[in-house]
C-alpha cells in the first residue's frame, strides 16, 4: 500500500471520528433541549389544570375531574394522566391500562415505557390554598422527541457523509500534491542509480522536500563529475600503461659486459611513465657508451620524448659515430625536427675505453656528473654544463659544449643522475638538495656501484618519509673502474 493511500485513509479515519463525535454531540444537545422544552410545557399545562379544577377537587367530583383530564390528554405528547386525591385514584388515558398505570404509580420511576413507547413521568401536587389536595402523575411521550432526534441524526449523518467525501477528496488531492515531489525524487534517485547522472529535478519549494531536491541535484552533479574524473583517470591510466609498455621496450634489458668496469643503474618514474632515460651502447674499437637523459615533461609526453631521443641515439650510433660530442650534435639535429612542441632534453654521455681506462664525457645541459676518487669528489660540469638538445642549431650548440677526458684509476667512480635526486621533497617541503647529496657522496664514494645505488635510494626514501609518490623521475648511473 502506497504512502499516499495510507495518509488518505488516515485522514479519512480522523474525519470520520470527528464527524461521528460532532453528530452524536449535536443530537444529544438537541434531544436535551427538546426534552427540557417538553417538560416545561407539560408542567405549565399541569399548573393550568390545577387552577381550572380547584372547585372540582374541593367537591371531589370524579366525573367533572375525568372530563377535564380527558380534554387534557388530547395533547399528542401526553399519553396518560393519573389523579390521586384523598382515597381516590383516577386513571385517564386513551388506551386504559389501569394495571400498568398502577405499577407505574407505585414504582416512583422518572422514565418508563407505555406500550413499548418511551415515557417521561412528571408528578405535580394539587395545592388549593395551603392544603395539598392530591397528586398528578403525567405520562409524557418521548416518541416524537426521539423521532426528531433520529431525523436530526439522519440529516447530520448525510451532511457528515457529504463532508467526509468532500474532505476525503480534498485530502487525496492535498496528499497527492504533498507526496508527488517525494515520488518524483524517488524516480530521480532510481534514474541516478541507472546511470542518468547530471540530470536535475525541478522542485521549487522552500520546505524540507525542496531541501532534499537541492541535495539530490547537488549529488547528481557531483556523481557526474566523479564519473567523468574516473573515466578520465582510467583513460590516462590506459595511456600510461601503453606508454609504459612502449617505454620498457626502449630501455636496456641486459647489461653489457665491460672489462675493468663495474656499473649499476636505477630508474624510477614519478608516474607510471616518465621523461628520464638511460642506455648502454657497444661502440667501435671495444669502447662502451653510457647515456643518461632527462626529457622536459612527465607522463606520456615525457615518455614519448624519451622514446624519440633513444631512437635518434641508436640511429646516430649505428652510423659508426663513437665520440660523445659528435653523437650528441647529430642527435640535436634530429631532435630539432622530431621533438614535439617546446620539449628539450638534457643529456650526459660517457664513453669508456677498457684498454686505456679513460672516460670521455660531454654534457648537454646536464650538470649532474661527479668524479669520485679516494680522497675527493668533483662535479665535472658544474660551471659549464652546456645547452640542452633540441633547442638551438648544432653549429651554435657545439660552441657551448665541452668534452672532457679523465683517466680512471682503480677504485675511482663516476656518478651520473637526474635532478629528481636533488629535487626530492620531504613531508615539510624541504629539498634533499646538493648539500645532502655531496655529503652522501663523500660518505659512500668507496662503495661498489650496486651498494652505492641501494644506499642512495635508502637515503632518499628516509628523507622523503611517508610519501610514496615521487616528485620527479629518478635515474642514477654509477661507473667504477676495477682491476
């Protein structure tokens, strides 16, 4: 059973109770007033009868008294009259029933029934002068009174029925008007559950129902926004996953075995994919190239830039070029035409000669290269790191680039990293910075590459604290000359 029907029935019940109560009360009041009026009229008639029959009572003329009494009971509301005076009793009625009247007279009751007709008994002393001559007992009919009351009840019941039907119709319409918005809100909520997000329900009210409608409209907009955000996030995650799969294909899967050299790498993007890159290259004459780069951009954009950069490197090296400066110069030419938008790439390139134990180094806007010996740590390109790739023509680019060669003694190391290391933030917003890094390098420069990388990552994780998300991509390459 719907709430509308329940409320309508409840209203109907209340109306019926009120109607019946009012009808009963009105009938009772009318019956009381009519009875009071009849009694007053009957008592007035008795008073007149006593006045008219003073001499008859003194003479004790039964015949004259009966004639007077019979004229008296011709009133339709008077059923009988009992006259008691001296030792005499005179019963006067249209339907004589002396035995019955005898019983009534002796009972002293105020109400009784005469031939199944309700009767009200009224008694009046017959006083002549100061002497009580006798007593009148009058049987006042209540039939007409009850007939009038019954007719009143019928009229009241008819009026109450009409009012009940009218109120029921009004209650139904009012209840429908009150509950219709709730029904609409329920259907609106059902539509939201079915995915019809962003819809708005038009209910212009200032009460609680209007407030509920406002909340539902707000929820609809918020759910649509959340759904769009979720869809966008899922699309981005799919894009990242695709880009990550592509990126993984371009990162080296196996190390190159290099005589007299130990090396270790670490790579972790700030998001699922990033703009950092590293690679190894087998060059001519047994030399080996090592590259670390940082593409401006993160996510899919950075990964695409990294893929283009690595592809260009392999293309140039496949031509037989093994000099860091020349390799990066030719890559710069390719990136000027193939790198999208305003992207650029910082790159450090090192070529190791196992026979000579030398490292030939060049930096394209990448200052993060440290030479660690037994007694000191030196930033090789701190003062002149060069110009990033993909920004200017190679003729101008080459004038800003320096190439260095260092002879690696046994136990000495080279550390190349991207700025994600020094730009790691802790929970207080503090940078790890160059000072913490150089302190770490001094403390750990004698470690083997794998131990060094692990110690550095542990230090960064400890500094970062509870945050799992990296602020920037992190790439680390450590080379160590060994016997």
